[in-house]
């Protein structure tokens, strides 16, 4: 411990951070000033800002990444042009044999598992590379339909029988048919201001189980650039999607046969959204996107490659539940609500633009509270007027420039390697037109998760975090001077240390859903 011995007092240390006495500096300059308790209360009452004071708001569509809006444009579409499906000219159903082998084949799986065994000597990956039989049982339990997920269900994900872990959304774009919200416009419209409507949705979504929430203005041409050019409605995995059916599930008028290929997403004047073999139409009157994220179980995440596999799939199933509940809530207010979890566009960009997080070194968004241990943003397109939420600056994008923890633990080397963000990754599957971190997704594999688990921001927001941790987040948001110091402290103290030891998890009484109470 001698290397940590410094002849500096606690007060001098705090002064150095600009948090005491005359050295209050940048943090105090940016902190809010209140003259009395009434001023303090009114500042937050009925406010759409639900973040700490040090999380600064930016102008709409001006995130901490630099965007060239003349170049930045709509991506060609999930399940059509993406690293998992092959290059742009690949037929949708081909799935690209070379990439399939690299992404999910035995060769890739063996490479990942070999790297983990080298990092964690003595670890046994078991039959499926997750650990012992309990790890497999937990994983397959959360990848099965919920009880009661038949015709009366909430639009839950259903697994493909031949692809464990691959799902389709049972109810799809429009949500389950329900007598309380018929699509004939007979439900009276709720009247509220856009700000009140956002607060109302925030309350409902968090009651349903959402972690963070946000909103975007789809009427803005920049927001339309976040929507895919093409997509296939109602898909989360490859397969024959037109065979979705069952008693009471399909109304032929509102649930047509799903195309077996990606179709263009077009904005048109229309009474309802619809899709066919030629296009997928979003009515121009739908000018709002409501977004939400869900946190992942932190302790499961740290056990990467073991029981950790159950964590994200629990969240994926909850997406369907929470999203469909939000959808039905909006429909019963008399408005349209088009819920498609990831079909509208890349999730990370929505989280970055709606103010729930900033882009991090992994190429994904870091949530201001949950860190990298979050999934989303899920999106509900609606004609309910909602006040949009702006991008934020909490210092996380800048912090990633000098913190290489996720890069160093990445098994495949896919995490952004350079010190600085870049305009061009050289990979055809990355969106162009922004200065940010670029991940080589072709090497990423779902038997891992090390980057999410090791991120310092994943553990700084927990309820049991000390006062110092909260101070650290305030400092990071206002100055980069101490970023390297904080990274070294994270490494030394080991909050995000990864482990393959699962036995103690089965013996501990964890929090509900595996989430820390602070989430």
C-alpha cells in the first residue's frame, strides 16, 4: 500500500479538486444557486429534468459527440445492412455465411472462451460456455415466454425454437388488440401540455418498470435522420416472420402478413401506420418519440460469461412488457402509439440525443445513472405531444478519452483502440458523419459483456456509493484534470473487477430483479 501513501491532507485533496474553501473553482461556478427553500423547491417541481445538478443540458441535437449533419444520414436498416447480416448487397435471408461463422459460429465461441479461460484460470465454461448447470438453467428460464403470455399477454418476446436467445415481438408494431382502445378514434383525446404529457409518461413508464426516460421531436429533420431507411417490421432474429399467429392474436385488418425482407420506412400523411411488401409508413402527424431504458443486474454483469448471460435477456423480455404497457397507456389516452423495440434505429444514438446518456468508448451510450449497465433506448412513436429532452454533458464522453479500462478487458479487441474519437472507422457497418468512438462489432460476441461490467460509471451511481463517489461524478462533469487519477483509483479499488465465481451469488439474498436499490 506504500504506493498510495501521500503527504497530503484530506482538506488539501478536496481543495485540489476544487471542492473546498477558496479553491471551489469550476464545480461551484456551474452549481445552481438558491436564495431560499421556495426557490429550490420551485426549481425542480414539475420539471422534466430528473438529473443531478452537475448533469448539464445542451441544445437539442447538439450532443457531446460532434455531428456533421450534412453527412450524417439515415442508416440503411437493422437486419438489412449491418454487421450481423452481411454487407449492403447481401440478400436479407442469406445472413452471410462468413460473418455468421465469425459472429456466432463455433470458431468465434471457442476463441472467446479460450481468452476467458486464460484470464480466469480454472474456470469451466460448461456445456454452453456459461458455467455450470445452474447458469444454463437461469439463462434458459429467462428466455422462455412469461406465464400467461398467450393470447391475453402483453406483447412479450417469444423465442425461436431452433435459436435459443433469439426472439420476435409477439404483438409487433401496433400492440395487442384491446376493446378499451379501438383503432377507430372513439377514445377521447387527453388534453395536456407537452411538458405535462412528458411528466405523465415518465410517471407511468417508471411505474411499469422503466429505468430512465427521454423524448425526441420527430418533426425535426435531424430526428428523422435517426430512423432507419429500411427495416423489417417485427423482427429480432432471422427466420420466417409471417408465421406469427394464434387464436385471438391476429386481426387481418391491422396485422397483415409480415414482409420477409426489409422495406423502406417512409413518412407520409396517413391516418394510421401500415406496412406491406413495398414500404413501412409512419404518419407525419406522429411527431414525438418517447424513449426508455432498463438497467441490467450489476452483480450478474460482473460474472461475465457465466450467469451474466441471464442479465441482458431478462431486460429484453422486460422491454416487451414495459414497452407494450406504455403503448397501451398512450392508446387509452386517445393517441396512436407505435412500439417497436429496436426497429426504428440504432439504440445508442437515441440515448445520446434524448439526454439519457453520452456515447462512450465502447460505441454504446453510457447512462448518467446506470453507466454502461443499461439497455435501450426503446422507442414509442406517437402523435401525443411530448416535450423533447435535450442531450446532456456529464463529462463521460471526455472521460473515455483517457480511460481505457473497457478497451483493455475486451477479448476481441473490438472496442475503440485510439485515444481520440474518429470520424471514420473504416467499417461499412458504422454510421458516418459524427466524431465519436467506433467499435468493431464483427468481433463482439454475446458470450462476453466485459466492457459493460468494467465501466467505472456502472458503479458510481449505485445507492450504496459513498459521498466521495458522488463528488467524483460532479468533478468529472466539470473538469478533465483528474480523469486519469480517477481511472487509476478505479483500477486500484476494483469496483468493476470481473469474476467467474458464481457460487456466492447463489447463496446471497440479492435485490429485487437483481438491481441495486439505487436504480
